[in-house]
């Protein structure tokens, strides 16, 4: 297997991604819900949007169950 050599950390230039390391909530995820209806159609994201919706509904059910258990 060939040997892979990585540069030293000092040799690698900083980039703008380094500015967000302390703030992951600022990172854009580009989920289907981030796009308008027209953009979802143009980029053919309808199927992904339906998956995202199912995931969000499942998460909502899980959170409601946790609230019920805590009461």
C-alpha cells in the first residue's frame, strides 16, 4: 500500500472555515427546507424534502414522548 504523507500543521494555510469552528450553529446545511418551493422543484429536491419532513415528524414524536414521560 502506498505511503500517504501529510503536511505539517504549520505548513497548512488558514482558511475561512477556521472562523466557524467555535460556532457550528452558523454552518449552512443546505437542507431541502432551506430552499423555496420553486428552488426545490428546479433542483429536483422534492424526494429529499419528503425524507426531511418524515425525519422532522419522527423527531417531533420522540420529543413529545419524552415530554409525556417527564410529566
